[in-house]
């Protein structure tokens, strides 16, 4: 071993110590070494260069920067490249979650995947619970229709739109109190449920049917003028007649009234007119002896 070889080996040992202490070490690029040691020195310099890139890449990832573009064909970096790709995809998935998508799953990060997927499942369950609470807060428990809270919210929303006319129907289930007094509230509740189904059958799926009181219902008919509202009332009466022909032991009768708003400023007035029309219909039906269901037998 010549003197040049000994000095090189000392320098190489110093470089290794620097690398082990997390400091940078420059390639030595020696000259004049013995042939065998020269080949080693060239390989050692290549290793120092790759370790320098590896260190930069590691520090960048540790700082949360995923933008580093690692050199190609340096296989020492392959595990970090895979980790970087995984973290980039995980970042995208997290952005999707922030945007509301919970259809995310991680299967490529070991124990972290388990924790991540448990988090997603917990968020799904929380969302389902919140949606259930929201549904219950806006729907009538007995009929499944929208309730007064939802109806009032929709009325407020209608004040800010321009898509008019808006039609309203008020429907009142006739004769509920005598049924409750005679046969009990269980039968009365069944009548309310049947009336709800009849009203739904008589309107479009996009219309709102709400139970706003014990025996009172309100319907919002979007894009409906006065003539069309009367057509809807006719369909509901036909639906009542059809139901009663099939259910002789639990007949129902509905008093109905309509009102139409041509702009937001007369929404409340249109609803009031529908209510007044319903009461006029109830009085007329009572005069004709049609305000109470007949032949509700078999429940005593």
C-alpha cells in the first residue's frame, strides 16, 4: 500500500464518520491510487453521491414536502419514492374526505391503514347518525311526511326564489275526533296515515306534502297556477274515492282548499286563501253530510 492509498483510506474513514453523524460528505475523487483501490474509490464516491440525494429526499419527506423529484435509476431511493407516491395519494384522499367523500380506503400503509379506515368508518357512522337526526327533525314520525319545521323552512326558501307561480293546498282530515273518541287514537292514527298516502298519491313526487297539525296537511305545488291547483284537488278527491272503495271499514274524508302565489310577497296571503278555501269546503261538505267518514266499523 503506498502513501497515497493510506491517505485515501484515512479520508474515506472520515467521510464514513461524517455520514454516520448525519453530516454531508463530498466525493473524494482521488487520483494516483493503486488499481484495486482506485476501483473501490470510484464505487465509494458513487455511494456518497447517492447517500447525499437520499438524505435530501428523506429530509424533504420528513418536512412534509411531497414535491421533490428524485433522480431516476437510483435504486437506493426506491423505497422513499414508493412512500412519496403513497403520501401523495393519501393527500388526495384526504382532500376528497374534506370535500365530503367518505368512499376512501387505505390498504398500503400497514398499521396506519387500519387507523385510517377506522377513522373513515367512524365518520360514516357519524354522518348516518346526523342524517337520521336531521331526517327526524324534518319529518313527521307518524306519517313519514315532512313536518311543520320543514314546511316553515321551505316557505322561507321560497321567499328568495323567482320561480313562480307556487300553489298551496291545505287539507284537513274530516271526523278525526269522533273516530278517536269512539275507536281510540290507534284507529285515528291509522286514518291519518292513510290520508297521508292518499295525498302523496294525488301530487307529483317533487311537490312537498307536510303534516302541519294533528289532522291538517299542507302541500306545496311548484310551478302551479290556480287552474292546475284545482286539477290537483280533483286528483286527490279521485284518490280518496278510490281508496274508500277498497277500504270500506276505514273510510276517510278530506276537506281541501287551494291558493296560488305569483310572487314572493304574497306567499303568506296565498297560504291564507288556501286555508280559508279549505274551511269553506268543510262547511259545504258538512252541509251535505260528507264531513265525516261513514261505515268505519269493526274497530269497536
